[in-house]
C-alpha cells in the first residue's frame, strides 16, 4: 500500500548528471530496514554551505565556518519548532529544519503506533511502501529507538539490520523521545560525519522538548474543557471568583446559579459576590465578603437572597491554584438535602415493612393453604381444598395491596389540576356501597395526581363501608388547604389511631391491613399530612392538610 506524507510538499532534487528532477521517494517499513527509502537518486539542494550538493559536510570536512553557519541556522529554525501548537506541526517543521542544517537526499520522521513505525512527516510528496510494516524494534529505526542513541550507517549494504535499498547507501538515524525517530538518507557512502550527528541530535532534543510541551498543553486544555463542562453541569449553584486583594470578585457562574439566584454570568462579571446574594440584614463575617475565610476554604450554613426570596444553603468555599487567588463558591440547598434525607428514611421504613410483610403476612396464608392441601391428599376429602383456595385468594389480595403500597409511596412527579367532585363520584361508583350514601360539600379544584387521588378516596370509602355493620353516610368536604373525609359510623378509638395507618394493621377478620396505609402513602407522596379524628356524628374523620388548591373552579 502507499504511504502519503502527512504534509504534502514537492521538493527539487539534483540527479547524478546535475539535472534537477522531481522524484517520488518511498519509505521501507520492513523487518530488516531502517526506514529505508527508494526512488530516483538525488540530493537535497540548499543544504550544507548553501552552494554545494555533493557531501554532507558543506564546503569541506572540519570547516569551522560551515559548522558555525549550520549551528546558527539551527538556532533560527528551533524557534519555529517551539512555536508549533500540535504534534503534526512539530514533525513537519522539524523536517523543514533538518533540510536547513543537514545535507541529505530524503528525510523522514516516523512514530511508533500500534507496535509499528508510521511516517508522520517527510521531505517529499509521496512515500511508497517498499516492503511492508516495520516493527517498533526492527531495523535500524528499531535499534535507534531501543538504544536511545544516534546511529550512523556508512554503507547500508554492510549493515545486517538494513534492507538493500536501491539508490540509497547511508543513513543517519536519531531518536526523538521514546517512540519516534528521524532518519536522513543519502545516495553516497559515508555521507554523514560526527558534526552531522551532533547537529541532528541537537535538533532531535528540540523536537522532543516541543512534543512534550505540546502534549502538556493539549492535556491542560482537555482538563480545562472537562472541568468547564463539570462546572457548567454541576447540579448545585456555583460561582467562580478571583481574589482582588481580600475581596472575591465574580468571574462567571453555572446554569444552576442562574436558575436559583437569577443572575446571568455576563451580569455578575467584575462584581463583588457578597453584593449580589448576601442579604443586607446578614451581619458578621461571610466568605463572599473576603478576608482569610474566603481563601482558606470554608463550609458553613448560610442564608442567601435567591430569585424567589431568601433560602438556606450549605456554602462551600473551594480555593484553587498555588496562590489560592481563584476559587469557587458552591451553594447546596439545605432544604432539598433534608427532603432527600426524609425521602430516603421513608423508603427505608417502607422496605422494612415490606420485609416484615413478605416474611410473615404472605407466609401465613401460604402455610395454611399447604396444610389444607396436604389434608385433602391424606383423606381424599375436597373440603380442605376449598379452604386452601380461600387462603390463596387472601394471599393474592395481599400481593395486590403490597404492590399498590409500593407504587403509592413514590413522590408525585407531575401533578395536574383535578376537580374533586368528579373524582369523588367516580371513586364512590367503584365500590359496593350496600345502602351507604355519599355527601359532597365545597369540593374545589386541587393540584394532585388524579389516578392516585381516586385510589385514596376508594380506600377511604371502602374502609367506611366494610368496617360498619349498618349503612353509613360518608361526607367529602373541601376547604382552604384542607381536605376532609368523614363518616357517621362507629369511628376509630383514640388508642388505635396511631396504629391505624401502619401497614398490616386491621380489625377486620379478612382485612389485609393495607387500605389506610395506602391512603397515608398517597397523601405523603403529595406532601400532605394525615390525621385521624372524631367525626361530628361519632364516626371517623380523616383530615388532610397541605392540600394545594387551584385557582380554577371548574372540573378538568
């Protein structure tokens, strides 16, 4: 296959008869070559002393003036190498630099990638594959890389590592760092001397240093980009500041800061942070006001002015840098943290209840069913089978209620405006009332999850009907931030009210004990508080507070 030089460049070469021709030079990436090249014989013009193309020593071996001139040219081109901003530009500029200080026919820089040498820059337009890939430890290039020292081969025909390459007789091979080499090829035997080697070594040192700097700069840019992305997407409000004297001055803020505090990044740049969000009535030291607290690192509970009023936050001061003259103020909403902690506690409590239910309540009917079935097998009597079916039916009901309880414990994520009147009627129509009646008073439109609200009413209605021997009248009444469901039945004794909302608590022979627990979970998911009281006619009253009423007065 053909290797195409990363930096196309047409070069003029002087042939053996003094005729200038454009040549194609190939790189031999093979198991016994340096980075052997093949092509028409020629010599790089414009090298050495600038007037000859015959040897690698300019006007003559040991000419001090020529050496001084070449060193001076080397100093000039190394500035160009230091100005490079990418690895590829370093390689390309290095090959250009080599043509200014060395006399050769073809120059190549190759880098080890995936265990093989790959050409990255060359002093010719096109590199032709003349023998397949060259391993990282193979050939003169591999030996150069492995030993870490320059190698001069005066006659490629005599070197055991070098492949016989038509037209080229000698090579100067210099390591660049740990995984790259520069090689200069000549059509003449013994074209490179100690001076060439030293100049090539100095050039390689400059290239190695520039590659390290470019790699460091690239890594620094990547880290800055990653940190900028992290800063912008961190969920807590954060503002970046710089210290001017002892005062933190805002530079920018992330999206969460904009959402919570209402300031766009462009509007806070150059302003003191405390003037933006520290309330005027907050006295005493504050990290945003400067002083030692803002540069030594701090964590404190603070009150700050947000776009919607004052709020309580955990403020973390994070200074960075060796001078600690820049840093970040990060604000964590304490109320949100507390809510998450409470939610986690509720989840843990539900998990404990479920564990108890699974280990006891579900096991009991299963054990009873197993006993009845075993009795039926032993006696050939079918009556125990009917008892076993009853036990399995009870277990099925328990599983359904348990799953409902698990679902209802989840927070309401997308509430809507719900007309209470329609939901109450729908819920009542779904139960067997057995002569009981429903009364509706002052039912408004509230903000809730419609399906879960219907489940709440169904469970309360069913509880009233099933726990009273005689028909009852159940009343649903709305109000300001309150919802009341009450009946005129036997009620719930005061000593049982604390336990009535617990999972598994029941006074009915065939009750599962989940009905009122589900009611409490639904209310809690909406952010409501549930209280059991005496009804006006001696029955049970369930009062829900914290109910958010909508401005709409019509049903959905």
